[in-house]
């Protein structure tokens, strides 16, 4: 799984400005709707025409419809080329390898639109849900948006077999990956471009599990996912191999769960600053996540106390009170530090784990001194032979005091970088200005000077001179992400145009302009 995403956190969300809307009317799309297709020669034209008509009538911003042909072997490429030629807002991209995830990643990575979406070619989802889907992304409220067939107010027409599979799969996601979104596989989703630039390089699956992987990583990074109840009618002509897809999805669940468990994903690079209101971003001294950390620490502390008492009672059968206390506290302290590192303060991976354990042992030494001193005082006051119940009572009180001290030391000394790093990133993101989709005179990226130029063909250009391909030159695409970096398992051959030529369509288009 790739981890070479750009450093730093995401900037604060921002509403699309009126300037962007005016620029969109001049040809720069605000919304790019991708339709992945494979051997859909019969349904492609009526579905694209219906979607185009709906967007023309209802969508207030400039838009583009991109047909992503996944190695079709029928007349789908010819139909896509014809639509590309005759409808200004439609463009076609040809990929020589199958895979919905591969198609979405390829097109989304090279699209200049600040809001990216996709839907299935059968248009099973009622198109009236499209504007509610993308509105939270345009307004800056959310990072991703998904249609849900499992929401209470959704209206769905499909057979019991697909209903059972869909609900069973989402139940597996909730139990195994702690997913909170309701519908992972509905073919009706949208994402902001700035989020896609950071998130897409982390997604490994090129097929149907792409959606699930994208949502799980976004949710674990703390991004906001908006859900829209949809009206959905099942396509009886669907050719999805349910058994193979289910097996591949289960393999993906295992792979993503393992990556999340080992902490190999740089999810911190997907975090937003604390609040998108400028007044929030000025409050850098406010402790963040304190309530959640307290709850996590209390849960870990309660469990550690029970483990400590059990170990002490067991060791006390064969050793003296001081030795039993020291061994029980040492073993429980090692587990306590590891649990707090992972669950309370969110530190994953093996980086600095030895240092954290060493600091935790010093905190343990302080707790040992406190509890051992309490036992010594009890034996001194009680005449040298206090009851076992008295020992346990004194140890519980001493451990409560040591627990408060342990939390303060862990937060301020052992794991201070988590809080300070987030605050520093929030300040840097607040000073960085609007998100990359904003049409402003932003600082030039490496290899890209000035404002982002369109990478797809402009709607007013003659499609016959473009090679019918809106493929992107990676150096000209806004943003620093290389969608097909070294070792990328999803890196396919460079998209060819719909006439079967190599990947020179973009150069032909630029020369035609």
C-alpha cells in the first residue's frame, strides 16, 4: 500500500467562490462526473444523454461528463467517441485494463474540476440526488459524499439476494473495520479534488473494493463523509460476478485491516485543521482531543488496575508484598504504556516505540515509589502485619493517585509530539490559503507555474482535432501527486485515445489549441 503522499495536513475547507462559478461558465468545470463502462454499447448513449439533460437543467455550475472505457471489446469505444464529438460537455478516456477503481483513479487524478463524482452507467440511482450529493462538497461542509441505499428514508427496488449480500457486506465492514458509513458499494459517490490528491495514492485496489478502501481510509483519517438517501432501482441486466467480487472484497477487508492495525498508512496527512472557521484556527493553545484521551486513558487505566490487582494477588501467594507489588506493577505498566500509546494517544507503527516504553518505565518508577511508600506506611502504622484487605485498599487509593499523575506525564512528556504537531499543522494550513481548487493566484507548484490550466479538452474545442482523448500530462496537472508513481500496483499503461493511438492525445490537443 503506497504511503508516498505529499507531506502536511489538508488545508481548511472553503466554499466555491463566485469567481469560480464565473470561471466555470467560461469552460473550466466545477463538477466532473465519471461513468466507468465496460461493454455497454446499448446503454451508454441513452444514459449519457439523460444525465447531460438533467445536469443542463438543474446544475448551476459548469460540469463535465467523462466516459471511462475499461477495455471494452464491443462498440462501446465508438459510441463514446460519437458522444465526445457531438456533446461539448462529454469527453471520453480509453483504458486498456479493466477495473472500476483503476478507471476512477486515472480520471480523477487528471481532472481539473474541484468536485469529482462518479455513477454507474445504468443510472440506477435517481438523478435528483446528484445535487444534494455534491452540494456539501461545493459549500465546504464535507470532504466526501455517498449515496446510501440502506438509509431509512431510501427507497430501493431489488431482489432479496442482492439485499442480503449488500446488508451482510456492510455488517462485515462495521464489525471488522469499525466502519460507520451505511453503504459502501452504492455506485453514487463524490469527493473534493484536494482530498482526492492525498487519498488516491493510498488506495491499492483497482476493482470493486476501491470504494470501500477509499471510505475506510477517509473515515479513519477523520474526514467528513456526507450520506444522501437515494431512490434506487436494481438493474436486472447487471453482469457483476457476485461470488468473485465478494471474495475480492473480503481479501481487501483483511489487507486494509492489517494495514490499519500496523499503522503503516500516513493518515495524518489527510487530517483537516481544527475547525474551518478562522476563529477556530487561531486557538492553537486549546488542547485538542482531551475528552477522548481522558475516556481512553480511564478505560485503559481501569483494565490495567484489574490486571494489576489480579497479578498482585497471584504473586502474593509466593512472595512478599513489596516484590509482588513491584512485579505486578512492572508487568501492568508495560501493557498500560502500549495500550495508551495505541488507543489513547493514537500513536501507531514502531517509530520511537522503545523510547516510549523507556519513558513509560520511568513513569512506572514514580508509581512504584508512590505505591511502595503507601505499603511501607501501612505496615509501619499497622504494626507490621496488616490484613490483606487493608493492603488492597491502600493500593487502590495509591494507584488512583498514580493514575492521575501517569496521565499528566504521558500527555505532557511521553507523547507531546502528537498534540504539538497537530497544532503546528493547523497553523500552517490556516496560513496556506484556500484549497487547491480555488481560482486564485496561488504559489506555483513544482513543475506547474501559475494558476491551474485545464488538462482536459475545453468544451469549445473541436473534438475531432483532439484525438478524442482528454488525457493529462502529469507535469501540467495541479497538485503534487503522481498518480502512477514508482511501484504503484494500479499504474496501468498510458491511456490511449479512442482511435487506438498511443498517449499523445493531450499533446495533439494542446497543439490544436
